């Protein structure tokens, strides 16, 4: 059946220029475009969803068992494997997806598959038949993963380029030979520290070390790891180990399957990273290894379909284990962020201590050569205690809970003077604050006595002084203490220029220079108010309302008759800008439309056909005579109306003769303009008059006749 959207992928083609065009329609997804990989996978998944009611097992396999166009899956029995094969094949055939290159570790599964659709095996020199699955080498008969490493001969010249090319041949996505890869990464980082160019030979010591590593790479083909790590109907546990050294840090995960007293332990995957070039402490590197383990084990749990009965994380660092049992907020940012991520990723998992000699991640963090790794059962099968009952596993030592490294430093600041007015900052009215502290003054003067009656003016004033004195002691503490002890105020103080002093009530006031004026005492020496304080804002707002929403300058002048707010202009402007009533009644200015431009400005003409002229200056230039004062000069500017081109002429003064000389030079260079526009400067008016007289002189007939006669007489002579 033809796809109705196939016309969207058309190619127009012809072999020769004279031939007719031919149109080709693409019936398949074009490979190589950006959406090609998504469309290929999405089309198969959509087919599986559409046919899930007919082929449920096949649909499930299509959804989880495919990586692009390769399928990897398995079953616990021969019957289940055949069901997966048949349903997947039939389901995909409905969309013309024909599966080929089938391979299995049991030949009975492929009995109904034609030979053309079976996988062709590759054969090693020892007769081993293998196939490649997503880049991994798999021996179907033994059901193990092995590593095929094409040996490379000794290069003619060892350079950073050839070393990187050789290390890149190590393909190990699961990290089964992680220590070998980690050692290669460490060596490459050490080579990078030498800051060599790509084709530059490294030092002799590095070359010798590299050749020794190359000689052992042929041993990689001896490694083999079981593909199937579980047992039917077995209890499964995941055990993750992490460790770090000064060179690298890493994590590895093992599967522990137990059934009927029989325990099987195998390496599942691993991951390593080299330590950063910027040195880190060992506890920080150990924490990075723990984070790597948390990320790896979370990814494994999300990728696998079996349910693990328990997930255990092991580390040989007591510092890291103590960190993970603490609150992240108690530590520095570096440690706190990683602790938080680890606790989130490993929620519900058990963190325990493992001795260093039983930690397989220790091999991963230091790296190992192929020869060393072949003899390490600890790496392949994990620590021996995992094969024992859980009661025989290592017990965690007593972990420290106090004085842990990387703790966040806490500073406690004790303030002797407390600003009680901040408790009243919700009161926006300064008059209400005055009445509140007037009652405070009344209670302080009549403690223990019952009284009633309205507040007096003196009580309001004294209460206001108590409020402001308390604010000054809290927010201008250094200046207040310096004046109390009769010391000099620091030069960095923002009120030093005000020459402050303490009055008889203990209030900070402005010294100023109005001592001998006729003003009253509060106007001569206003009370200093701190910047950006709620009470300062309340005082300014109160004056703003009393003065019927006066402007900034008038308001500040009225306030300074009693108070001196620090940074008064900005503070007053900020308060006025927040006034809602001022905003509502702010007049809106009319914006007048501009008139049309003159015709000379909008018509296409040659440059300087219509010109504007003006003078700018004066400027000064140095005289040729020594010790003479600088001499004035000016610049005559000619501007073209149409093109905005500018022509500058230097003139010595503003006389009419100087302008005429500049005009003559301008015309010689730019051509004669048709119209010149200027203002009514005397030199421009004088130039116009002289040019008009000259024009009238030349246009008079008598003068022309005299010229002709003079020319005739010259010819006779």
C-alpha cells in the first residue's frame, strides 16, 4: 500500500540537460539526516504499540530490546525464547521490517530460521566462533563476552597522536576491564601534563613506559566474562563499591544471586574517571567516587528488569560514610552538593564500610595492567565475604559524628545594642511611632504608677528622641562610640564630613557652619538619620504628606530643618516615586507631532547641492613663536542636506573675509552649491551683502560695456 505522505520525499532527476525530468519517491526513511535515527526507532515502537494486543511479548521486546536496528534480549527457557523470536519477527514484518542475522547460544532456538537470516560467525585463530553485539564480542557457544584487540605494531615514531589512537581502540562500554582502561587514562593525563604537541615525541621515560603497556595489550584477548549473571528463581542483590586515589576514582557493581544455598557473584559493570588536574583532598576524591557509584547504580536499577532484594553500597572511607549520615547543610558547598545528590540517588540503600584489601574498587582507582588483572579474582568475582552469609559480612566501625572535615564555619555575632524600632517597622506612620514611644517615655518616668490622660507635647518629643537615639546607637554604632569616648571618627565614615557631635540628650547631630546664625538649634544642627531605615522612610513620608506632596527639593529642604537623612536626595526621590497619589496626579505632557521635512532634505541630489553652514569653536593652536600665548581658531562646517556629508574648513577668526576664503576653498573642492542655509551671524550676513554687491556690480550694463571697451582697447594695442 502506498503511503499518502510519500510525495514529501521526492527527488527530481535527469541524466542529460535535454531529457525530461523524472520524479523518484523514497519509500524508506533517508539515512543520514538528523531525524533518521529517531524516525527509525519511533516507527518500530509505534508498530509495537499498534500490535500489542496481538503480539504482547513481541511488542514488549520491541520497546525494550532494541538499540537502533540491533536487538538484544533473552529468556529463561527454550519456549520463552521461541515465543519472543516468533512474535517479534511477525510483528515487525507487518511494517516490512525483516529481521536478519539471528544468533543464539542455543541452536534449537534458531531451528525454524532460514540459513540466510542467521548470523555469520567470525573465527579467531584458536578456532573460537564469535559474533559482535553492539560492539561487544560474544561467544555464543560459551555464552561469554570476550575482548578482541587488534594488535598494532611498533610505530615508527611514538607521539601523543599515536598513543591516543592506540588507547582509543580499547572498547569497553560495560567497564569489564575497567582497571586496564583506568591505567590508560592515567597515563594519557600524565602525557597531557607534559604539554606536548600532537606530533611531538614524549620524553624517553614515557616512551619506555608506553612500550611496556603496549606489549601487555595482547593479553586482553584472554579476558572472558559471563553474559548471563543470574540464576532462575534466585534472590538478587546489588553490591556497589567505590574508592579513590590521587590519580583516579571509580565505582563497580556486582550481582549476588542466591538460590538454595548456592551463591553466584559476578561483575556487572564499572566506571572510572581520572582525578582533576586541580588537586583535591583524598576525602573529596572519595566523595566523588561515592557520587559516581550512586549515579551508576541508579542507572543500573532503571535499566534492568529484575527486582533486587537489596542494594548495598560499600566504601572504605569512614569520612565519606560519616558525611552521608549527616545533614548536607553542615558542610561546605562542594561537599554539601554531592552529599545531597548521593542521599537522593541512594535513598533506601545501605551504606557500609569495607576494608581496603577487600574493596575491588581499589584496583579500579589505581589502574592495573592486563597481566596484573588476569590474576585478580577480586575484580572478577568481588570480595570473598559476599559468598558467605550476611552475618559474616564486615561490621562498620564506629563513625565520627563531630569535627568532620569540610564543615561549614558558623560565626555568632552578639549585638550589644538592639534596634527595637525594627519590631515596629510595620507601622508606616511616623506619628503613630511617636505616640508609641511617648508612652514608653511616660512608663519609664512613672514606673509602677497608674495614670491616665492624653499625651503631652513634651512626652511626644522625648519619646521621639528615645526612638532616634536607639536607632543611632544600633546603625551608627562606630561613630557613636567614638564620640562618646572623645575619639576621632574614622576617615571611611559616611558622616565624617558632617562634623557630627553628641548633644545633651545623646543624639547625633550635624556640626555644620551655622553656629552664629539666627536659626533655632534644631535647624542649625539637624538630627542625623541612618540610610535605608524604616523610621527614616516613615519620617520622609510624614513630611511628604504634611507638605501636600511637595517635590524632592522642597521636601528635602523642609526635612533638613529638623533631620538630616544620610543620602537624602536619593532617599527622598525613592519615597516620592513610591507615592501612589503622586503617580496618579502626575501630568501627562503633550507630545507634538513634528512637521514635514523640507524638500531639500528628502530629494536625491548631488552632494552639497543644498548646504548648511555654521561655525564651531574656538579652538587653540600653538604659535610658531616660542613663549607666545595660544592663538584662537575656528572651524567652518558645511553639511549637505541630502546626504549628511560634512566638509570642514579651518579659519583664523569670525571675520567676513575669513568666511569668504573658506567658502571659496569649499567651492573649489566640492563644487558650487545651489542654496546655502545659515543663521544670522554677522559674518554670514556680511558675506551675503558682499556677494550681493558683487552680483549687482557684474549685472549692471554700464559695467559690462566698460569691460568690453577695455578688452577692445587691449586688442588694438
